[in-house]
C-alpha cells in the first residue's frame, strides 16, 4: 500500500465488528507511535491499552459519554493517550521556552497518534479518536499519574461499516505560499 493509499483509506469509524485485535497488533501500533519525532527526542507520549472485556465495558460505561459509548460499542480495544507535562516545550530549568508551553507535549502526542493511526490502517484496523471523556475517572481506573495530561481515548478494531471520506477544504483555503 502506498502512502497516499494509506491516507485515503484511513477513516474515523463509528461502528465496529466484534472481531478481536491481537496484543501483537496493539504493540506494533504503539511501536509505530514511538517512531514519531518529539521535542528534543523527549518521547513524552504515554498509552494505556484496555483489552480485557470486563475492564473495557467499565471504561466505556464510566468514562465516555453516551454518544461515544455508542460509537465505540463493539471496539475490542480502547487506547487512552496522554503525555508527561512540563518536558516538551520546556528548558532544563523547567521554564517554557515560548508561549505554547505544554502545547508542545500535545503537539508531539498528535504526531505520535497519527503514526499510530496509519499503522493501524496498514494492519487493516480502524480507529476513532474521542476527545470527550471523563479524565478523572480514566485516571482513577487506569492509575494515570497527575504528571500526565490525558488527551484522548482511541477506539481500535475492525470496521463494521464502510464510511466515505468527508470532503476536504480546497488547498487554496488552507495554504499560503509567499
């Protein structure tokens, strides 16, 4: 599969089959995320993969709003993404190097997550990034330390639908070349 074919086939999927995802595939997906660039190679992204059926249902019912519970209903894996605060975007004395501060950690995590999504697509898996979630409940259930910013929950599994790519803006709407 070429890179453009990979990009063209990736979708945000909101209906999953109940087919299992292997631990090896989850590990390969997270390993791909690790290869993304990060601020001073700080690699602050952290991942919490929920695969146990009982724990999966508890996380879905207690940490996601009803519409995201529905969107991820049969997904056999949820991956909670987070990053270590105060590292990316900061100097050795812990001072932010520009106005973005911890936004660099979120930026790096976004790069890592995209690598993860593309690897999932390459493996024939699909994803849905969910940003509306109960952070405190996720922290409690998954023992996520306060030093980490919880960013998203990503459903992972095999699609049960074939969604079309939504329209994209024209290049001239988003690009300025000077």
